[in-house]
DNA sequence: TAGTGGTCTAGACCACCCT
DNA sequence: GGGTGGTCTAGACCACTAG
C-alpha cells in the first residue's frame, strides 16, 4: 500500500457549473466548506494534491489553489509544504466580524427589542468631533437606545452619526440594528476601531439597566469607517455583564 | 488632460530583486505598505492599473495582483471594479491579532514585569479538562502570574497547559510571555477562542490586584489551539479596568 | 528520491463603472 | 466606449518534507 489514507475528496462528487455566474473557485470552496461542516471531510484528513484535484474537476491549478486558500484564510484548512493540505481539528465557529448586536442576538434566537430613548441632533463635543472627524460644535445625530432581550434590559447604546448619511427614523431604529440601516442606505462598511473595558455603573446607568449603582458594567467604544475612510458612526455602549459578553475566535496572522 | 491625477506609484522607484529568496509579490507589497506608512502614497490616491504596474516592474499581472491583494486583506487598499485601487483614508493601525499581553505592553514601552504566584501540576477539573480536551482528573500545568507595569499590578493571569508541550521554568515565565515561550518551543499557534466580560472582584482578587472587594474587573477567558487542532493553553485573566482595556481594529468580512 | 505546496509567467475573456 | 479589476488557463521551476 503506497498510501495508508485515500484522498477523501474523491468520494465527495465535487463539481462545478461553468454556466453559473458564481466564480469557479468560489463554487469549489463552498463545496469543500460544506463537506467540512457536515463531517464528510473529517478533521485531520489530508486532501488530495492540488494538481490531481484540478484535473478531476477540469480546472486549472491556480483556480483550485484560490479555492483552498480562501478556506485556509478562514482557518478551516492548513497547508504544509511537502506534506499536503489538512482539515483543521479544532472547530472554527465564529470568526470575529463586524456585526451588530441586534443581528447577533437575533441569530441566537434571543428576539431582541429596542427602545429608543433619544433621537435628536446635537452639536458635537470634542470627543465626538474627534472620533467622527467633524468640526467641534457641528451638528451630528445623537441616538440613545436600550436593547432588551426577553423583556429585560441588556445594554445601553449611545451613538453619534454625521448628518446626511442616513435618515434615522425612530420606527426603523426600533425594528432593526444600526448597521443594517447603514448597509441598506448604501454605505459600505470597511473597518472599526474598538475598545472594550469595564467600570462601575453611575446612578443613571444603573437606573436604566436595572442594576445597582457601582455594579460592574462591560463597556465598548467604537468608531466605524466606510470604504472611503469616512467615520460613519461613533458609539459608546454599556452592557450588563451577567447578560452579555464578547465572544469570538481569532486566527493567528501568518 | 485625460487624467487629472498621475499614477503616484511612478515616482516611487519600486523595484524587485529577483536573486532574493523573498517572494516577488512580498517584496512589492512591503514596498507599497512602506510607501503608505510614511506618506508617499497618500490616502485616497489611486494606484495605476495592475497591467501597467506589472509591465513597469517586469512582473506578471498575477504576481502584482497577489501583492495588492495582500494589502487589501490588511485593509490598507480598496479595489473598485471599473475604477481602480485606492489607498484607504482611515488609519488602520492594529488589526486584532493573537498576541500576548506581555508583548503588547513591551511594544507600548510599558516595561512589563511578571510575578509567578503558582507554578505546579494539578489534576484537571471539569471546566479545564473540557477546554483542553483532556480526560478529567488528568494532570495539567497550572500557572498563576501577576502582571505589573510601573510596579503596579495590572492583571492576574491564570493558565492551564497540557503536560509535555513545554517546560515551564519560573525564571522564563518571569522574563517573557507565555506565547513567546510556546513559539520558542516549536508550537505553531493557529487560533484562539476568547470571551471578554466583566464582574465584581472577589476579596482574594481584590487583594492580589490592589482593588476593593466588589470593584469592577475586566475578564477574559481563552483557549488557544495549535495548527494541528490541539488545545495548547486555557486561561482566565482578570484585569484592572483603570489600567487595561482591549483595543483593536476590525475589518469587515467581504 | 518522490511528492507536496510556493511561486511565477504570459496570455485571455468577462463584468462593471464612468463618461 | 474605454478602462478597470475579476476570473481563468496551462504550463513552469523551486523549496521543503518524508521515507
């Protein structure tokens, strides 16, 4: 026996549709990812070599490489020169992404609700002006929301946005998240700078969140940028730590 | 005038060394990144098209694309079909990476110090056994360290590691970080799962960190995996929120 | 030594964006 | 319509790993 293990991809009936507008490399990476997801490709198994896989699918090697590389970038596969490409053992579940609290909660089946406390326009103070790169004193949107799950307060979300990007309808704000509103308005989110910390609740914060004054709160301050580099949102959020924590997976930069 | 702006890369004297073992695409991406870093390529400026750049450098287009793509992945460039490749306006400084607290502090010039409180071997409890994927009750390393900056406590780091991976010398632990020790032992870190939260300090924690009982603490629990999928470390850390917060930049998954 | 991934080339056609 | 990036091909040589 020259090989103790058989290439597990041969039993997978991978195939690509050349008439589809979906890129070939993407079709392949999706099929491989699905196979890993539902266990057809088990952790640790060695994929067959790229050349042979390319030949079997009628693709060129660079195309197959592009498909595999995208899964390596997601942390699902590991390449070893001289060895081969292997399915990673550990479960990679949630890579850290720029998602909204609302979407996270909804995806977790938590049925989030939002109560808009403030929705107005104010002159930007120094901190806000600096974060949004607007002149100090110029007008910006100010939105303050209470996020609830199961009818109980979970977080208080205080946000500032430049004027003119978005029309901030209170009804919309109560039925969805801010990021979804921005994406719907044609804003392409690009990056965000975040700081996560903790501190004691003030009396006003405790009142709003149903905690005691001085109770520990989890805090997050964030500035979000679109793909032109404009700051499109600055927010300071406070979370009840018994009801919320930040959970995510990191990949090592190679 | 057909073009209001001139391709800013022409004045950059980009060049590649074909005798170098460094990949050509990497040489190019480094030069472009350096040019962005020190302002030779200003935010918003449009790079010349890939074909022309390839011709000028004597490279093929895929090689140039690979260089550019790596900077797009880092968030430094944005590509627009039909338009061109642009330098992002906002400053991308610290992408979130799996770095050690020790290295972070050292890079920030904080001169970190470590005091090893516990360095022993214990049977794994249920939580630790689950995190490290070892049988409950099997022996694991247990290390507890106090991290100080400027002579003041900043965090308490409680870690568990499987036996046999590393020799945990107290002297080494006090002079560097755990991740650097692991990398030095030939372990290839691959990913980590983290949860960041907050809670009130217990009396013992308050004593160690120089806080009051019930004071807010920032907490982090993390399991780190190597590239074979083995869990190589599980840790629960507590931070003094006045002295530490998690700061990082996120890129939107495309 | 044989096999793997890592890199590179010189073309090609298409989809999209702006004018 | 002209220019851009997005995708794809069919080869090639090299570096590293294992047996």
